[in-house]
C-alpha cells in the first residue's frame, strides 16, 4: 500500500525541491538520501517530510561547493564542532580559488594592455615608415625602467641562435606562474649576458627568460625570483620578423655611441606582441632595452 499522509512520491519531491528525478535516484544509489518507502509493486520511491528537509540541506551544501562525500559527512555528523571544521576548510579552499582567479584576471589585464599598446605602436610605425617596409625600428627613447620582481630561468645555451625563439622555456615560466597562482605584470623578458651582441654569433650564450610578477604576489619558497629594472635604458621597438632584430640592435647601439652614453648592463628584450599572441610575423613587436648612463650635462 502506498503511503499518503507523510510521504511524497519521487516526482512530487523533484518538483517541490527543484531536483531532477535522475539526481534523486543517484542519491539513492550512493546512499546519500535513500527513500523512506519503496513500493514493491511499482518500485516507486517515496520520501518523508524530514527527508525533504535533508534534500534542501544537500542542495544548499552543493551550492556552496561541497562535494557529495563532504555533504554526506555533514549530514551524518551534525555537531557544531564538525560543522565549524568543515566550513573553515571550505573557506580556505575558496580563498585559494579566489586568489588563483585574481591572478588570472591580472594576467589577462596585462595581456590586454600589451595588445592595445601593440596596436598603438603598429599604427604609429606604419604612419612613420609608409611604404618603406625595410625599416623595422621605432624612434629611440631613453626611459626609466621601474624596479620589479622577476621570476626567471637562466641557462647557458649551446650554439645559441637568436632567430630560434625558445618557446619551451617561455612556456615553462608561464606554467610555473599559473601553477603558483602568481599574477603576471609583463610579457616574457629575455636577457642576454656576456658579450654584447653575442646572441647573434652562434656561440654558447648565457640567456635568462623571465616575467615580472605582482609586487604583492604570495610567493612560496622559491629561489628564482630577483629584482629587475630600477635603471635608465635606451629603448626601441622592433617591428616585424624576429630574425631581423639585429638591425634594430645596431641602430640602438649607434645611437648610444653617438650620444656618449655608457652601457651599464646586459641587453634585454620584452616581447610585446609575440608568436604566442599573433602568428603573423609582420605584427610581432619586441622592445629592446639596454641599460645606460647618460653623459654628465
């Protein structure tokens, strides 16, 4: 005989609690919410009013992000101490998720800023060079490079070819930041140590790949973070094929010599628009930075 007074059919429960029948059947299978009564003739499930309340609790906990195993634990142990411990753990988990999402948001904002900067540089470059496609560099500037934190990977690379962009090293750095939830504030920055222009000579080359990270980034105990910048640099944007970047280096070094400046450190390249963003080589933009000391006035 089917109970009527204090039990509800599975269809009624599904409608009242806005829970699919399929879900209720699954909860029955895993033992999370077994019906009070099952009709022997029709195998139909019936639930009590108390179970209706339990189902609402389950829905609430699921909406808060608890998995089914955690939900079952909270239903079975309703002591305040246990509830507090579970809520505290979930709060910490959500805080970590928020931190990771904020890092991604900041990284996207940085990338968006570079894309917009790239469009401005490209438009200005085209207006200046016109049909002269042999010109790859923008006007040279001296600018102060603010100090920041650089997450880096440095390695001596055998018979380095500057034209061969080492994407695998880039990806390693970017994935490390993603895994640690560290927001990026710059594109990939490549620094060449040793002989000036040595990266073009097919020799062993001491190369550093890095990215600037947020000043307030929560960092684990890692050693590959150092200060970067905090100096003046002669800069130029190279537009177009990366294999032609040596021309922009020569133009920049000639300017440095002509203006009596002293080179203070290794050159660096900041990839504003790289092959990771755009395939068309004609739209690639790399900022070359050479730290300098200007002559005394």
